[in-house]
């Protein structure tokens, strides 16, 4: 199920405006000749792969909290799509002669800790977490994708395709708020906490991996300058505010 026009698929990123130059204008065969760039891509794909595997596990768990059989089936379908994304990333890592488990391992502890600290207490919190948290991560990876070689960029953008969760979450959360407006305040606080935790977790992961930080602030793949990093996070924050409005929540 591809979602209807929402702030998610209308979000403006660096990829929208960029005329590809440097490594971003090359394919993998040419770009990977630079060892530092190859290491950065392996890190990026490893982080994405573990994120997709975690998303599969989380959606499968969330399905247990679903109030109806239809809701359970919808989440199961989304979980299946996330696992397919994981398989694509795992296969790509193997294809470029990187061991998938080794590529994912550096990111497992940070992602697991994020999910431990943001475990939802009910069905609605789970929906908001998937919609808000996953979307922040997707925005970040789309920004990075603008700096990748054409083959890797195509893969990354493909696995970031929505699995249907955006429309599903918006419809369910809005219906719950209509039924009981008091729900909105609780979920707004929850979403703000998720925003802070997601950004902190992303910054920790990047700071711990030299190849990823170099990709963002200079050197690899025509890296971002510091001013562009600031603009990138401003765009991510703006997209988050639009998603909150779509949910009927105050940012």
C-alpha cells in the first residue's frame, strides 16, 4: 500500500535540488576505489540493515497490541515489507564483499538501547513511534543519499519506501483523538520525547563511526560543510513538525 500525499512524501531534502557531481555522479565500481568511501558505505548499509531488521521485529510485536484482526493483518504486511528491505541490504553487503553481520554489529547496541528507552506502553504510542521515529531516520538517510554513488543511492532510496505505515498511523491516531481529545496531549508529549531521543541516537551513532562523520562534515563524497549540516537538521525538524500536524498533534 503506497501512502497518499502527506508531509512525508512531500518533504524537501537535499536530494531534491542537487545536481550530482563528484562521487555522487559515479557508480559503485568507480566510487568504491576510494577506501574511505567504501568503508562509509558499508557502515551506512550496516546501520540501515539493522534498522530494517529492528523495524520488522517491532512491527511484529506491535501487531500483538492491535485491537482488531484487520489491524493485526495490516501490521503483519508492513513487517513483511520491512524484512524484504532488510534482505535487499544484506544481499547488497554480501555482493560488495562485506560480511553483513559484521557490518550491522556496530549499530546494534545503540539501536537496541533506543528501542528499550522508547518502548511504547500501548497501541497508539507504538503507532506514533513508528511514524515519528522511523520518519526522522528516513529523512536523515535521504539527506545522506544525495552524497552517495548512483548505485548505492538507488538502493538506499528504494529501501526507504513507505510500507503503508504513514497513512495507517495518521488514520488510527486521528480517529483516537476524535473519540477522546485527551489522548492528543499524551501522544504529543510522547512524540516530542521520541524526536529528542531519535536525534540524540543518530548523533551518537555518527560520532562513533569516523567514516560516517567524515561523510557528513567533509572529505568523503563531497561531504557536507558545517553550515549544510545545520540546514539538514533544520529540514528534518521542519518535516517532523508537518508530520505532527498530520497526526493532529502539536509539535
